[in-house]
């Protein structure tokens, strides 16, 4: 059925890079990376995360994009098309990806809601204070108010839905292309300010001088989960974006650039936040609240701080928007191409589902505070189940698919743009990692991290 549907696509090479980067860079860099690094001991965690990104993230990303571009279809159809033996249900990986997308969107949209709310709070000026009690209570007042939490989340969902209704090329490409450069500039400015603070050196030491005593199997799993989450891997997002790639795009080169730029943004976020944490006596392990309580305190110390703070939360909103667009694209394109819904209808169904499912995360700190499954509230459970279980599992299956089912010849053909690129060595190295290293490594980290062996 999918063959009859005309697909959109990215029109220029820069558009491809900007949109892919727009998916990777998001609250993962600005919110998740700093708080996980802070909660897991700093530099040691950072080092493992870097290793996971290089050894696992990079090859899996190349695999996903290549599969998507070759099949030119949504993840479910792509796996069906590329699978030589139709009897094996590889397409289930695409279904699992869609489940992961809904779980991630449920809590992600709530964090985006906090960011949007903070733009308004920053304009109002009420959160600008160096007293940690003031910034902490401003954040907890927001998240413990069920009406505010829910309305902001629904507002965010409606906003993103509106952009998606504009269509693939104009919507995603147009918006990310304009906003990405602004994001880099604003973040650099923040770093400069933070590095001039009194205890900047302590913050940098925390971020860059490893202390391995805090590393456990669980911490390693979290670092690997972050690597998947950061690069939007293991759930078909990059496969979907790959399906919009141009045939002459150099996939390994594009992927490497996206990975490096993404790491760069995370490092900038870390450098902007940790010097401030140490200077103002915040707790590095403050958890998801870290960015929201630290940033206002920093800005309260600088002339013109209010304007910079508005800029920071606008920047976070920009980053979050690109990432959310790509997350929503997975269910939307599956509903569109598999169930024959029009794109507008598929978008509306996705938004409506998220308004219901996501509200369990929006209400986690208020109405549903005592509701737990597996000892976790819904926000933590959705985060854990996606980053630490579904994404790595998707990663294993995709690596096995390319390494053992699709095979080297077809992979080589696709990655070299049918022989136009001379990248034999790169392709062989990536294929080796996918066939032997990534699946075993991910499996070992998962089993150990989940306490299964
Ligand atoms: N990579 C995004 C971030 O770091 O904020 C989050 C994300 C987007 C995860 C898309 C997964 C995904 F498919």
C-alpha cells in the first residue's frame, strides 16, 4: 500500500544535515546530559557515554539511515522490504520503535512544557534569584500544579502538531535550518558567562577529571541508554529520516558530523551548567530539576541576566522542537503509510493519543505522585523503559539485521551510493562493528545493568 503514497524528502544537502542534527540535539543535551552526568559522578560517566557513542552509537546510526534511504519507507515497511526471508517478523522492530516513540514523547513533552513555561516565567522575572530556595521552589511549584503541568503539555503537543501539519520538507527542514545556528551562538555565550564565575574550576574538574568509584553496571547502562537517546537511535527515527535522505548524500560523513556537533552541544551545556552548580552551592545530583534550578541563579548574578535567561529557555525550546518533530514523525508516518490515514489525520491521532498517555507523566508530581509501577512513577518508568530497555534492544536487533541478515554486499552498495563513493575501509569497519561488536556489547551491558546476570 505504501508504494502508492507520494513521499516528501529533504531538498538540499544542508537541509539533510540540519534536520538530522535537529533530531539529535534537544533536551537530551541541555536537560538530560547534565543531570545524568551530575547524578552519576561526573567525568567517569561522561567517558563511558563518549565510548558508547563512538563504538555503538555511530555504527547503529549509519545502519539506520542506510536502511531507511534504501527502503524509502517507514520503519515497519522498511524492515519488511529489506528482509530476504519474509517469514521472519523483523517488522516487529518497527512496531517496538513506535511504542518507544509514544513512551518518550509522553515524558519529553512534559519537559518541553517546563521549558516553555520557563520562557514565560523568565519574561515575568519572578525566578531570577541567587537564593537556591527561591529557584527550587519556583520549579517545584510548577511541576506540582496539575492544571499548569497539563495545560502546558497540551499546548506543546498542539504546537508541534501544527508544525507537522505543514508537511515534511517545509515544516521540518525550514524550521530547523533557521533555528540551529541561533542555538549554537546562544550556548557559547552562556559558556563564556559561566566560565567567568568564581568556582568555574571546580565545575570543570567535576566534568573532566574522572572518578571511577561511582561506576556500576547500572551507571554503564544509563550512559549507553543516553547514547541511544541522544542520537535518536534504536526506534526508527533515524531510519525514517534516512528515508528522506537524497541518494547522493554521503551517509558516513553526515553521520559523523551530526555526532560531533551533538557532542559539542552537550559539552557546551555541561560547561555552562557545572561551574554555576559549584559556585552557587547546588547539588550536582539534583536530578531532572538541575537545569531549571541552576540557570536562574547564574543569571541573577550578571547584568542583563534576565534577557540572557529568556534567551536560554528560548534556545532550549528551539532544540526541543526539532527533536520532538522527529519523534512524532515515527508514529505519524507509520499511521499514514501503513493504515492509509492522511498525514493530517495521522498527526491528529498521534497528538490525541499523547494527550492521554502523556498526562500520566504530566501528573507525576501532583495527582499521580503516589502511583507507582515497578517501584517507579510514570515519568521515570517511561524514561527507563525507553532509554534503558527498548532503544538498546532496538539497537541490537538493527545491528543483527544489517550484520547477519541484510549482509555486507547490500550494505556496501547502499553506503557507497552504488559505487560512487570510495569508502571501502569505512564500510568494512562499520560492518564489522555491527556484526560482531555492537550486538554483544549492548546485550552484555543490558543484562548486567538490568541485573539479569
Ligand atoms: N535526541 C533527542 C534529544 O537528545 O533530546 C531526543 C530524541 C529524539 C530521542 C528523537 C529519540 C528520538 F527518536
